[in-house]
């Protein structure tokens, strides 16, 4: 089986290398063929592995491929752990990736037009893009298939690298290369915590292998660490919080979320694949994988509940005032990642994973639909200049509607099952902060419906606000675009069906939940079949809140449409706050970016140049020069001067000798 | 078949003699550079059997050569390598090949002399790593300054006189102190052998004074804050090849010196002063990182980044004492290892090997970065970051290499830059969380200064017409950048072979470093 796993991981890498290094030779067709073949092979084998594992009772695989290094009796390996959790992730990653690969054929077909004509990177932009997304797929697979934290970190940083390359794909655009630098550095802030978390765990367990770490949880549970003299802290809390800081970077949790909205500078297919469906959920996956550690720390769980729910509500609010089609969806992603994090905080890891999966489908769908709109609109992204697209692009319209309904959790869609189970799990949780979190998550439902349908109505309904030229060219994109939309829409509808085994069955065997945290088991008690859950869904407050949100959206965009387009002029200071994203960017720019440069300049000019070089180094030289200058006076060269000095010296010595 | 060859003498004297032959070739530049390349490649090939024929099971010196030299003072021509010095010799021979290729067309004036200087320097540096007699070491150690002095002074930039003087005085001042220490130890032991020094028992005062002398010699070389200010000046003025050798090999001699001399000869002083050394290392990592952020000159930026990266070498070297203290391991490793002493020992190995890997990796990465800047400088005659922007539009292949090396410089996993830093941080946290915390900020600061450089040089629209006229790299440039890319990736993806040769020697070194000489 090891060979199969190797092929699953390496097939996209081979495609990426061929498309990347020989892009010019194999041309556009060659590039997308070879990468799609690679990712397609991975997807096919992932399905096969999933089926064997889940339905045919194949045992979990945990084995090393090679020894990365050995030092001081510690060994570090590259290896695979294929259990239900990683098999599910492999399925999600390869499926969405395959869809995005196919979609990209249509989306990037005329990409050269966006490049300066004399740029030498222009002609291979298409091939480079395919190479990057295939490389991303490889990295993401290495991340989820890993059996240890080292390889997870490899994948973690590699997806960050590809994200960096893709956000800055249009490398002549100042905003794009600003955004990718920002994304990388903010992620590095998270990685800083993550690496320390890994190191702390390693210091106490002597291993980075999951199996070996988890076998020592009994010992870890009571371990304490004194970081500040006199303060004994629980080691699992310290480790869990440090690891979570990594997740905050990658999964864009407040306050490390600032990079994700800007990442929309990248081409739309990667917004779907990387910045919605897969990479940003790596943090959620990591926490789920490390559940035996997190279960030892109520503090960390509580922190996740609070951070997650804050993101879920407040990031959604920003989405309401955005006018760029992609930025609306980006803030929606921030909000949904908040829901997942809150689920983890409530120890409902399975619900978090379930939402990760449904979100991967419907959010990829929404992004790809947005990309389809952007293509039709000739790269116009301002929703105030759209409207009435429904009749020009029926497939995009229907699939976007399905995605939107799933996003607001309309009963029956997959988003309903996953989001409702998160909300109910958080309501049932006894972890400190759960009440606060539950309130925010429920309010978030209203906000979600508001921004989602504001976007939907502004784009597909109402007056056609684009110029005549654009309107004349509006049309449905080719099948390579509509096919992925359709397949993702089907997945969006169908994915809710796996709720029972995922949440209440023993699907996620590797997730450990402490008995007193087990909200899903409690939820199971209240669960009386999917139909009852569905009917309950229609009666519960979230449904009415979301309907209210849709209604308000309809009111402000269609019914009193002026209001919707100029919504900001009515909201005054609230609008200012939201449009500035609560001032996070301004603060970071001012304090961290400018502060770091200021500090650097100070240390350089005052420390290196003035103090060390000016005072000590050149100062020494000056002192030597000065002394030599004075000493020169006695080097007169006259013999009688020297003999005079000799006689004086002799006299002094003699008198000292005599008088002693 | 090589086992009976005097390989160490060959890797020392082949390039030195070769260098003089090249000099003798005079103005026939084409023949001279070919000869230089042949000598450099031959030396590299001669160094390969050092790796393949190396016995990684033993900590003893290998490929030993011993010839009495000055009987009266018991000074000998005594060579040998262990797992600590052998990889550094290969780094030296590898880097020299690249430098010869890099100077192939670019150096227009006195090319034969330029290439000869590097060949002679290579032999002397190999001598530094291979010498087991301290006087021999000292001669090589001082001798290698002369060709470097000439390289910067002859082929350097406008402020080369200031830079060479600063370079020479800084490094010379420190090493004179070391000579006194060596003579003192000779009076105590009757031998100049480094291995005999390591067995010499000395009181704490003597150890501290000797340590200070070593500090003077080696801290300047690394360089550690605050004796680092010669490096940015030297780099800025040096020609590309000079910068490459300076960063890739010469700085390592400082790190090597601490491992070969300070830890085993003065373990108690090292322990006593480890706090200071770690403090200076962390200052290098953080303070210098911030200084690198605001540099306008590409070479200066990379020079400062080198200092920050070398901070991990000294941190890994001296953090072993913090780890030992944390686990209550005060003096000697007991006969019966307890779990605590075992953990202390194991993470100490991790720290020292991390420092060594960081040296090798930094050799590749800083060499690559300086060569890349050289590629740009040859075309634009400017090192100012602001003169660039949008290079990728004209030089896509070069940009690909530069981004790879930048990522390695920022310590991305999968590149060699990650391995050493990762090991040192991992080990440091065994001893003290906050030390690891400060060291790990390099993840953020390193990424910030490196990628900001990339943003301003590689990406963005082309605004400078001179950038618009740039030509992508040729085959010759592709060869040296490609070789380095392979090296950077190979060590990043599979560091095990590199580490395997170090284990036995590092274990032995750690034992020496943790064994008090006072009792």
C-alpha cells in the first residue's frame, strides 16, 4: 500500500515539475494535460483508498517512507498515517483540486492579455499556474497524509510558499506583491508559535511522531512548565495554545486573519482551492489531528471558542460592506473558518471536520461561480457594476444559488447540517466561553445570510448596471468551467447525507474527546433521524435569522435598491469601522511594519554606525593616531635630546634605587 | 583506492601549487583560467574520497598525516579530519569551483592573479580545517587573510582601502591574542598538538583567559555582535568571488574554531561564559535581523543576514550548557546515564549538529545569494535595491533561482536553511523556553527582510530602463546557480547523510565539552 500512497502524493508533484520546468516545450495543452493526469490519478487512488478503508475494513496504515535525519538518538521521518481522517482530507483535497484544474483551463485561457507585452514570463504564465496548483496539491497531500509533526510542518510551509507564489501571480501588480509578502509574513507569525509548540512537545515527548506523542498523553496531562518564575503552567495548555497560534495564521483567525482578504489578488481558481477549500483549513485539520493534546487543556479549547466565534461574527459583518465580489466571499471564508474553530473549541472536532468538508465544496463552488462571473464581466469585480446576470448565465446562476443556500445553512443543504450541528454543539458545551460563543454564532447566521444574498441579488438580479459593451458580450463560459461548477454543486447538495456516520458514528476514530467534553454524544441523544433534524431546522432560531437576513438583503438590494448600493452612506461611522476592518491593517502597518523599520534604522545608525564603528572602531583608530601624534614630538632625531632623556632616566632610576 | 593517498596534503597543496602555476601563466588568460578550473575541479574531486572513505563509526581523527617539522619546539606537520572538519573541507573545495566559474568572464583585469588568489586561499583554508598542530593551524589561519586582503584590495569597490584595513586589523588583532594562548598552552603541555591541548588540565582563571583569546580570534571571524562591523564593509567592497568565499567559508572558520578549540580545551570557561555567548548570539539573530531589514544595498543586506544566521551557529554551540544545567547535569557525565542526563546529552548533540548543519547550509545559501547579486551587478553595476524592480520580467530563470535561494535564506522547510535552525531551536527549547522564543523570531524577521528584498528586486513593474535591457543568465551562470540549488535542496530534503558523518565526532566533542577539567 505504501506505493499507492507515494503515488497519490507524488503524481501531482511530477506534473508540477514537468509543467514548471518544461512549460515552454510542452505548451499549454501539455501543461494542463500532465497536471490534470497527475491530480486525476491522485483523486482516483484516493477514492480507492477511501473505499478500502471505510467500506472494506482495511486497517489504518502508519509507516515511514524514509528517515529524514537522526541526531542524538532522536529520529525524524517522512511517513504516512492513513486513517479515516486523512483519507477524508485526501478525498476533499484531490477532488476540489481536480475541479479547479479543469476549471482553470477555461479561466486562464486568455491570461496573457493581463501581462505586459514585453514580459518574458508572459508566454508561460498559463503553464506556471498549472505547475503551482499541482505543486500545491502535492504539498497539501503531504500535510494531511503525514504521520508526524515535522512532515506536517513541511507541508504547512510548502502550501504557504505556493500560496505566496500564487497571490503574487500577477507579479507586475503592486497590490499583488504587497499582498503576497503580507500573507507570508503574517503566516510566519503563526508559524513562529507553531514551531515553538512543536519544539515544546518534542522537548517533553522526545518525538514528533503522532503515535508516539499520543502514547504519552497520560504523562503530559499532569506536566507543568514554569515559563515565568513562580508560575506553574500546564504543559498541554502551553503546547496547545502555541500550536493554535500556527492554526490562527494558516486558518486566518483573528488577529492573524489580515492576510486572507488581500490574498484575493491571486487568480480566482486559487482563491477557491487554496484560500477557501483546502489550505486555510489546514489549521482546523491540525487541531483535529492533535485532539488528544487539546483535550488536556480547557484553556486552549476556551480560547478557540472565543477566537473562533469572534471571527465568525465580526468578520462576517465586514463582508456586508464589501463591494468586490471576491472580497465578500473572502470575508465569508473568515467567518466560516470561525465557525469551524468554534466547533473545535467545543470539542466537536467531527463537526468542525464536517463543516470543513461541506465548506470546501460550497465555498469552492461560490468562488468558481464568482470567477465565471468575473470572466463574463471582463475582469470587473465590483458588484455595484453587475446585476441581472441570471438570464445570461443560467448554469452559473443555479450553481451559485445552491452554493449560497448552503452557505446560509438553508435546511436540506449540506451547509445546514454542518453549521447547525456546530451551533448546537457549542450550545451544549460547558467549556468557559461557550455561551458567549453560541450567541455570536447564532447572530452570525443572520449576518451570513445578509452578505450572501446581498451579493447574490446584486450580481444576478435587479437592474443591469454594466456598460453596454460588457453587456453585449455576456455569456455562459465553456464546459470546462460549467462542469466543475455542476459537480461541486452536486457535492454541495449531497454532502449533508454523511452527517450521521461522521458525527455520531465511529468514523473519526483517531479523534479523542474527553468524556466530559463530549457534546456530540449529547447531541446524538437529541438526534432523532435526519428528517426530524431537518424539520427542527425549520423551526429553530437560526433558520428564522437567516430568512431575516435574506429578507433584509432583498430589501436593501432589490426592493429599495438605491439603499443597497449606497448602503454605506446610511451607516455612517459603523461603515467606516467595518470598511477599515476594525483597523487591524492600519494598526499592523503603523506599529509592526513601520515600527520594525524604525527600529532597524535606529539599531543600524545608532548602534552599528555611531556606537560600534564611530566610537569604538574608528575611535580606537583616532586614539592611536592622536597618541602617535603626541609621541612623535619626542622623536626629534637629535642625539642630544635622546642623551638628555637617558641621563634624566638614569638619575630617576638611581635615586629610586638609593632612596628605596 | 584512495585510502593510502595523503588526501589532506593533496587538497591543501594541489590548489596552492596550482595557484602559483596559474600565476606563472601570466597574461595568457584563456589558458590560465582553464588551468585554474582544472585545479579547482581536481581539488574538489580529491576531497570527495574524504567523504566516501570516511568512517563514521569513530570519533578519532582520520586521514592522519604526521611529519616532524621543528624538532626543537615539537611543532609537527600534523593533519587529520573528523566529522566536524571534513564537511567543511568539502564545502571549501565546492565553493572554490563555483568561484572560479563565476570569475570566468566577469573579471577583466588581472584575471590570472584573481583566480590564483582564490586557489591559494582554498589550499590555506583546507589547511585550517585539517591542521591538528596549532602552529600549523595558526599559519594557515593567518595566511588565508593575505589572499583575501589582496582580492578585496585589488578587485574591490571604491572604498576598498578602508574595508581591507578594517578587515585585516579586526581579524589580525584577535588572532594575535590566540597565538599567545597557544604558546602558553605549549609551556604547560610541551606540545603544540590541538589534541594534546584538549587533554590539558587548567584552572578556571587560565581557562577564561584562554577562552578570551579564542573569542578574540573566532568571534571576529564569525562575526558575532559587536565585533561584526567589518563584515558589511568587506562584503560591499569585495568582488563577487571574494564575498562568496568570505561568507561561505571564512565565517565558518570562526564557528569551527569554537568547536575545535574553545569547547574541548576550555570547557569550564565555556560553561562560565556561555550566558554571554548566548546573549551575543541572540543579539545577532534579532538586532542584526532588524538592521538587515532597512539596508538599501543588496550586499549589505545579505551580509547582515549572514551575521544573523551565524548567530544560530554560536547559539547551538553554547546552548549545550544551558541544556545541561536545565537537566541538572553539572560536571561529568556519570557512568550510569539517567533519563535526565540522557535527554541532556541527546539534545546537546542536536544543538551541536544543528550548529554544524547551519554552517554548511549557510555556506551554500550565502554563496548562492552573493553569486546572484553578482549576476545582477555584472549587468547593472549597481547594488542599490531601488535601482531594481521587475527583474523577473527580463530574467525569469534567474528569478526562479533567486526566489529559491531567498526561501532557503528565510529557512523554508525542504531547503537546507531550515534544517540547522530547526535543530537548534528544538534543542534550545530543551534548555530554556525563552531562549528558543527569541531565536525563533528569525522565522518572522528572516522572512521579512529576505522577501521584502525579493519584492523590490524581482517583482513589480519594470521602471528602470536598464532593467528592461537585462539578459537572462547564460549557461555558465546557470551551472553555478544550478549546482547550488541542488545542494540546497538535497540537504533540505534528506539531511541524514550529512549528519551521519558527524555523529561520532559530535558525541565525543560533547563529552569533552561537558567534562569539567577542574576536578
